[in-house]
């Protein structure tokens, strides 16, 4: 059974709410732009700042901010991912044909892996896992920016 068959009843509920077309079309990109550019940049900045500053007080504050914000960023990314897929269904677009869908899926997988690494407390504070975490997060952030460009292209095409 196709995923669309599961999502179509949910999309019908939202279609019946008579949400204005510009919100259906551009709501996901606008909300996710805030998450990617504001939260993503902050989480990436504070994570790297924690690693590279020599002032221990600044490092501790940055690490604390990173730990507080990163789970919310992941939550909003996961919710936005769901909303984006639902938006495609509402607009009667194919889900799996878009590179935007695949970059979003990849970002979410990277962030989930990164979250898992941090939940293990970096395998007992192993330097290699801390480094892996930093670079996976940076790769995810870079892909998020590519994802945003692909999303803009998709939005302008439909």
C-alpha cells in the first residue's frame, strides 16, 4: 500500500478547512526557513563554539545552549518534515520524486543519528564520537541549506 493512501484522509481534513492556498503552498517553506536559518545556525554555532573557545565559562554556556536548543530543533524539523509531506499531498504532488524530499529525509536521519550519539553521552565521552557528532551536525546543516534551495525551486515550480 502506498503512503499516499494513508495521508490522503488527513490531507482531506485540511483541505476542508479552506486554508488559503498561499498558506498551503508557502507555509511549510516559511516555517522551516525560520527553523533552518535561525535555530539551525544557532545550534551549529553554539556546538562549534563549545569545541573551539578557550574560555571555560563561554564553552560551558555554549554547550548548555546547544544541549537546550538542539532537541527542539530536531522536533521542529521532524514536525516540519511531516508538514511538508502533507503539503505535497494536499497540493496533489508526488512525494518521492522530489530531491527536496530526499534531502529532508537525509537531514532528519543525520540529526537522529546525532541525537543518538549525544544520548549515549558520546559513548562515555569518547573524543572520536564528539568529533563525529560535530561533523555530522555540520554536514546536516550544510545539507539543510541545499534543501532550502531545492525547496524554493519546488515551491516556484508548483
